C-alpha cells in the first residue's frame, strides 16, 4: 500500500479543523461513557469490599448476606458491566483511529469494527456552539505537538510515538495507584478481622470473598498494563530509533502505516484511566510529551 505523508503544516491545520475536532470530542465522550461502567464496576466492588468487614464486625449474622452481595456484584461485573465498558472503549478507539488517519492523510488500513457512523458522531457532539465550548474546555486543539521544521514522515512518527508514551505513563500510574490502594485495604481488612476476632466462617465470608474480586481485578489490570507497556515501550523505541536515523534511512509510508495498525490495537485493548486521575496527570504528562517531541524534532 503506497502512502505519502502530508507536510507538518497540513497536519497542524487539519487537526484543528471542526470536522476533526468533532471526532476528538466524540472520542472523549465515548470514553466517558465507557468510564461510567468502569466506575460502576469499581465503586460497586469497592463499596462491598470496604463495608463487608465493617458490617460483619458490628453484626456477625450478616456475614452470609455480605458474601452473597459480593458474589452477585462480581457476576454482574463480568457479565454486564465489563462488556459494556469494553464495547464503548473499542468504539472510542475506532473514532480516534479515524481522527489519526484523517489528519495524517492515511489510506484505510483496515475496516475497524465496530464502525461509528456520522450520525452517531453528531449525536455525541451536539450543535456547533456547544461543540466549540467543549473544544476549549477539553483542550482538544493542537492535540499532537507538531514541529513544522521536520519532514512530514518524521512529524507523523513523532505524533505516533508521543501518543504511545503519553498513554503508557497514564496507565502505569493509574494501575500502580489502584493496586496500592487495594493492597492497603486488604491488609486493613485482615487487621479488622483479627481485632474483631472473626470466626473462620465470618473471616472467609466477610473479608476473603468481598475483597478477592476487586483485588483480582486490580491484579489483572496491573498485569495487562505491564504486558501492554512492554509492547508500547518496544514500539516507542522502534519509532524513536527510526526518527533519529531518518537522515541516513528515511522513514517510509509503509512503516508509518504499520505503526498505526499496532497503535490502534494497543488503544483498543488498553484499560481505562478514571477522568479525575486523567485530569490530575494530564498537564504534567503533556508537558513531557511536548518536550520529547521538540527534542526529537530538533535532533532528526
């Protein structure tokens, strides 16, 4: 497949056009919907895990009821909430792929499933005045830092690399935070059980059963982030090496298309970062991404 990347000026202008900003806004809103179900999962499991030991410490007869609620919520989590979350996250990744391929003037690499129709984009983003305010509130303009002094293929590669590094840092910090919080509460719950002198039955029903599902979810997410992090890091280094060597071995359109396909797969399968944590971490990580983009552009 032949692909000739556009100039940095074209990319910079294209990413700030209304048609492309609408896609970014749709991405944010699809991810927000996905995070709603992620929050339902997390809050439900967290509340059960936190309250069960405290309730049984006060009223031991409620141990069986607490265990039943924990088991029921865990089943809902796996059968209903998580599939809804992943479906919406996949749709968001598909729309973000549309944004990238448009601003980078890429041909259709593959038909992404599920497809998001223009009518759905319109429903998600609303009317023009509200959209324009949302563009500003969500800081969607200049999504990628574009160095206009580098060749087009290098500008695309820097944007791809920046997105990989940016997402990985968000995921790493989020996974570490949740794993630490849950591990800390697990220790605290065991201490409650010892201090309250739970029987073995109450200990299993009020502590082990309610805490095990969120702890397993946190461990599963931590391992997913770690595994995806290795792939992201390897791809980041591959792109970075190609940028540095561009003077001797120019980056080809085929390389950029291959990297884009890998980037989509990583986005589609990535765990979600809560909006509040994203808001806290975003400024610092964006600053690091822009500094790295400038450094790579100056040295290419």
